[in-house]
């Protein structure tokens, strides 16, 4: 009975929060439901006929969950999502209670939850998922998560709570994730990229932002025959023989089409799929490969997977396109060095002399420590960016970073107000040009809210 | 005239945008027409004490710190000590700062021996204790100049009689969160918990290190001033984010 009270209370909170314009109401209902019925996540998720899929990792959680959701849609399987980045246990609880009938029956067949790296142990313990997808582990928000090894330790603990028939889908190209996968005793499915388009710089050296250059077992540097992005790629340790596991689901023939999307061939045993997506950048090829591996685990087949990926639109702020005054504005969320570098490469591939807005906040959800700006290779923009408007709470730090990156100071403008920054940058566009907006998480919410007020986009909770 | 810069463990101790300190030193020398020779020295490689005038060591996580500590003592220790005693400048940040001291006592496991250039030791009070995290502002002990940054450390550092702090904490925690001190100096050896990274928003310290390094090789050197408009603006914003705006 307790869970029915929890559902009713949470519903009321959702309605009140939106009615009072407090925002999306995406976590408060979950916190209330958990307070009324602490085991609500466990109770409701066990009623899902096809179980729960959990997606975690530093970069790509939202997009991977969305791609897998698109595939499940195409397969006619109704999924319950926690959208809008509400990815702690409270967000999972909110999704379950919102999408349950008043009698406590979930209105879906499968739960599809993106989960914060640090929340994985709690969510796996509560949902006992059928599939866990581990994407990557990059340096991100050290002030909040602590050191990257601690997160990996948490993941090992989380996997110990997997049910016997659970499957781990893991990225073999990330040495840290592969180590977690290697130690998992249950069924597992590795995914990775067989090849990647040339980055233009040294193809066998990890980026400055790399986090896992040294073998976890013996401390010697890994040797890379291919670096895809960050510290991910084809690696081996010459000292102890640790090497990239052979993936079960492999992407090859990767083609990046600038800001317009990407395509690849994905092979899994005898299944060969041609994947095409409007999501730009190599990181989204990883996300698509992970989503395919997850879908195969759930029994979905090739043609359905291809349709599902092609039909998936970007999640809000992550490759999302908004037209303002006839100008296309492309939002590319950039919240840590590895992700930011790939976003910069995507922009520079799409545009010879781009106009950008870079929006940097230092709120808790962004990470209060903005040191990571100095691990991003903004030197790429030198001599390339035609104009950069910097905004956000730490716009001053961003302007300073660009100065030391050698970007011409005449190309850089500081505009503290977000809406004014967008307007000013739009004013610099020539005919047919597109504006690239590169925000941290809360800066993205802020800029998008400004466009929502002006009527250009819908509130994120309506997606 | 060349600034001879040595970056220790660039791929191992590179947390928190530490690379930005190197970028800053390099740019500020080059903007003044001073050449820069940068050498990166990794695990297993010794140091030639005559070849470099400014050494930088960044921070790492516990695992990387455990890899670097024995190498710093046994492979590089003698060369680094000889250079420092001959007037070379050294900057250690966060984990690198701890390694410049006598020892680091981790939350579990045996003590890590430090290279002992600074008379200090660091103790991690245990896995359950609070990390010292947040924006930080300090006042330099000698001239009253401000330093801004971000700190994030579990270890508490205590200075011995032969080291003096860089400054006193205006906002934040500093060496140990107890005595109001931050950082340590001995001759031209500087250690601090401030990253952010340290040097871009505190250009006067970058210039002091460059000056000390050039003096070792070329005698009396005076750097021409740079405008530093963006630097000062970013430092103001950082101080305001720490809640220290308007404090003395």
C-alpha cells in the first residue's frame, strides 16, 4: 500500500512543481516517493516484464539511452525512461512513479535508465537490471566524484549486485572500463571501434586529456596502435600483456559528416548493420555502437535496429538544432576535456571559420572546479574561429584560456548575459552560416531556457 | 636568453589542468621575446641538474602518486636537490607539492617517502574524512599580494621550521584547514595546493618563477611588464566565486 501512497504523493509534487513554474519537476517527485516508500524503485522495476537496462559512463549516457529508446520504439517495446538528465536514484524513482498506473503497474515493458557514475551501485542494487551498459570513464568533476579510480571501484561493487542472468555491455576501447569488464564473472558483451577517421594529429598518442595511459595492473605505459578519442582505442601493455579485449560488437567504416551526422557498419557475429545517424561526432558513433549492443542483448534484430537509430533525434542540448530568426543554432554540450575536444573537432570539420558561443558555468552540476578548461585543446581554434563569444559565470576564465591558446583577441568577446551572447553571435553570422553553441550543463539549461522564453524551443520536460 | 623549463611526469601527474601552468610560463616568456626550451622528464629518466632552471611537478591521483614517489626519490632526487641548491626554481602543485616534502602518509598503506626539498609532511586522516575542496584565496606572506585558485585534497600538510608558508588563507582551507597557512617556500622552491590552474590567474607568481630561473643562468634580469587585463579580470571573478570579494 505504501507504494500507492508514494505514487499519489509524487504525482501531486509533479503537478505542483510545474504549476508553480519551478521547472521540469524531474527529481522532486522521486525524492518524495523515496521518502514515502524507500523500496519503491525495487518494487516497481521488478514488475517490468522485460526488466531494466541501466546506462552509465562519463560521456554519452543521455544519447545512448535515447538511441536505445529509439530502437525499442522501432521494435514496438514501450520503455520507461528517466529523461532530462535526472540520473540519480531519485530520478529513476520519479520516472517509475510517473509512468505507473494508480494501482502501481508500470506503463511499459522495459525500464531504460541513464545513471550517474557515482549512483550506479545504488541503482543496480535497487533495480537488479537485466543489462548494464558501461560507456567510458573520463576525468570529470573531480570535486564531486573524487578520483576516477574511486568511480571504477564503485562500478565493481555495483556489478557484484547484478542478477545471475544479467549481461554487462562494456566498452573494450576504454582501458579502465575494460578492466572492470574483465573482472565481471557473468555474461558480458564488449563493444568497440575497429577504426576511426584520422584526427589530424598523432594517431597513436593519447590526448593531453587522457586519464588512463598507464596499465592498471603493472603501471607501465600502454602502447596504442590507434587512439580514437581521449584515452580510448587499441592498446596493450608490453610488460604484462594486458590488451584491449576483442569486441563482440564492432563498428567499422566510420564516416563523420561534420555537424550533419555519422555512419558506420556494425558487426555482431553474423549480424551486419548499416547505421546512419544525424548525431554528429565520433563519440556518438560509440554511443550508437553501445545502443546496438544493448538492443541485441534484449533480442532486437538488425533491420529494426537500423530503423531505430535512423529515427532517433538528438537529446536536448546534445546536437540539438534550433532555428532562431532563420539561423540554425547547433547546441553541442561540452562538459569535460575529452568531450570538448571531440566537439571542437566536429565543429572544425563542419566549418572552415566557425562562429561560436562558449558558455562556462561552475555550479555543482557543472563541477565547481573549472581547471579542466586548460586540458581542452583550444589551440585548435587558433587561426580558425572567426568569432567567439564567451559567456557564463566563468566567462572570464574562458577568455583567459583562449588568450593563452593563442586565439586572436580581436575574435573574442565576453558577454556575461547568456541571451545577449546568443544574440550578439547571431549578429556576426553571414548568410547560410550556422551558430555553434558549446555550453557546460547548467549553461546549456540557462541558454535553452532563454530560447524557451522567446518561444523557439519547448521546455525539456516536455520532450 | 632561454627559459629552461623541465616538466616532471607530464603524462602521470597531470590532474586539474596542470598543463596550463606550463602553457602560461611558455607564453609569458615568448611574449617578451625570451626563448623557451621545454624538456619533459618521465618515469625512469634521471635529471641533469645543469640543464634546467625551472622544474614543474603537477598533481595525480593516489595510484599515480604511488608510481611517481619512489621514482622522484631514487631516480631524480639527487639531480633535483643539486639544481635547487644551486638556485633553480621548483614549483610543485597539489600531489607534486606533497612529494616535495619529507613524506606522505596515505589513508591506508605504508608512508610514501618524499624528496625532502621542503621541510613538511602530509597526513591523510583516513578514508572517512572530508576532502578539502573549493575556491581558495590567499594573501602572500611577504608582499600581501593575492593568489586565487581551487583546492581539492584529502591530505593535511604540516610545515617544519625550515619551510615558511607562501601565505595565509583568506577564504578556503589551505595546508591543513587548521592553522590558516597555505603552501611552502624554501629558497626558490614553491609548493602549493592551489590549482585552477595556479599560474594563469596569478601571473605575478609566474613572472617571479621565470625571473628566478633566468637569474640562475644569466644574473640580474628584469622582466618587462605585460598588460594582464584578462588575467586580472579572471582573478577578480575567481575571488568573487570564493566568497572572498571585498575582504582585506
